[in-house]
C-alpha cells in the first residue's frame, strides 16, 4: 500500500432548518397538476404523483430546504430566496461559511491556519466574484480562493485539487460544497421535482504528517474520470437572455432547469463508477474486500446498492454503504461528504474507505482514505 498523500483533518455540515416530506411535496404537486390540467383541457393531461412512487423510485423520504413556503405553493412551485444587497453576505456563501466554521471548530483550527479556499458545487449563485473568495473574506482567511464545478462529482474533484495545492506550498485547504439544489430543479416536473435538497458541507485537507485531530483520515490516493453525456443536463445560464424569444420558466414542460434520463444514467453510471473504484483500489494496492466503508454519492438508493454489490460481490450492509439520501435527498456534490461526516467516527485506526461522487458529465471521482 502506498503512503498517504494528504490528510482529511475534519469535515463540517450546515443543514437548513426546514424540511419537506414526500407527502407534503406530493400534495403541492398534485394541486398544481389539477390546476394545470383544468387550464389546458386540449393538451395531454399531466399525471399526479404519490409519496410511494417517490420512495420506490429513489429511496428519498424527505429533503432539507432553504425555503419551504414557495416550493409548496401550487401557484409558484419554486423557492423564495431573495437576492441580497452587494454589501451583504450572499446566501450561498453564508451556507459555506457555516459548514466551514463547523469543520474548523472540529479540527481546532482558525482562519490563520488555512491558506486556500475551494468552492466546489454544481451551481454558483453568480458568475463572479468567485463564491470561494467571498467565503474566504467572510472567514478572514489570508490567501486565495476559487470556484470549480464538476456537477455532483465536485467534492471529489475539489479534494484532488486541494491535494495539488498542498504540493505547491499550501499548509491547509478548505474545500466547501454549498448546494442550493432546489433552485435548479423544476418543481412542476413529475420525474424530477422530488430529487434534490439544500445543504452545505466542508472538508479541511492538510499534509499527511503531523496533526491528526479526532476523525482525521489519511488520503491514500485519488482518481478522477469524465465521459461526456447529455443524460443529465441543466441549460440555464448567463447566455439565455441573449437568445431570441422569451425564456418562460413558468411553463411546466419546456424550461431550462435540471433534466435527466434516469434509466440511461442508471445503466451507464453504475458500471463506470464501479470499474473506476475497483481499478483505483488495485492501483493503490488496496484489496476491495478490505474496504470497510463506501461513502457514495447520495442520488439514488438502488444505484448505490448496485455499485457496492458490483465491488463486493454481494449486497453491502447499511453500515458498509451508509445512506443519508432518505433524509437529505440528492444534495449533489455534498451527498458523499454528508455520508462521510456522519458515518466515519466508528471506524478503527487503519480502517479503509472510499469517498465517491458521480453525476453529470458524466463525471466521477474516488478518494481512498484510511482512518488515522
């Protein structure tokens, strides 16, 4: 087994106060559908949904959200998140700061101990200034920061990038994943309105020697992979206003928000991720059978179960492949980090695990770690 290349010193988590159950979500969605069908009698009617359908399709039972009221309003069907003045901390940065403060407290670190900030997320609240620089400023960190987006794999890519920054002189790197996923989904879409929740996570990465606070893990190796696919896509962007015609985000079927071909994603991503993790482990001299914990991207329960089964040759236990999506739903890049944050402290020193995020792109990353 190769020596460690870096160390995860701590993790942090910010969870919004409000949560929406499947039952609440379906009640609002079905009310919207009834109204839409009544107003469009000449069009193919929209189908109602059910809490049972959502749980069977995804394993999701609820999701934390920044705003519950707007998302459950049949006349609105999108969260109410007002824009803040330029002299106030933005919503996304505020979430990142709270997760970062949690991670810093757990590691016993201050702003003076960190040299760089990476904001790795599936969406950024604005194009610039970079969210990472705003978070850096709010925390009082002297150094530099930048944003990066690799969709749901952003945290894995962010950890690898942090390892690279350590090799160029940084002492410690703060990597944050603020995800306001409810802002990029269409709550009027039966196949996708239930998928996402809001949250923020943070990871502090340092050198592989020296300090090892409680909950620290050595990083033994990282592996990244991308393969282009249109099966998960979000076309909403800064150039939309330059198009001819009107972008009608109120239409139930033709917006530019999150879309995916779920069946193709399942069929194509599961073997891709399983093969990547298996090859990565072999290259690092790690026997997959020795891996005690798989902290996988929390997008779909069946997908995670099948990936773990392909790797282990049997069904994984809930301890081996912990699940948080039932409570948090899909939180994009933050999902695997939430699972790691909540389900790592029971592992003994020397225990091996894999953190893996995967999603649009297709993009995927695996981080092999060992408990300190």
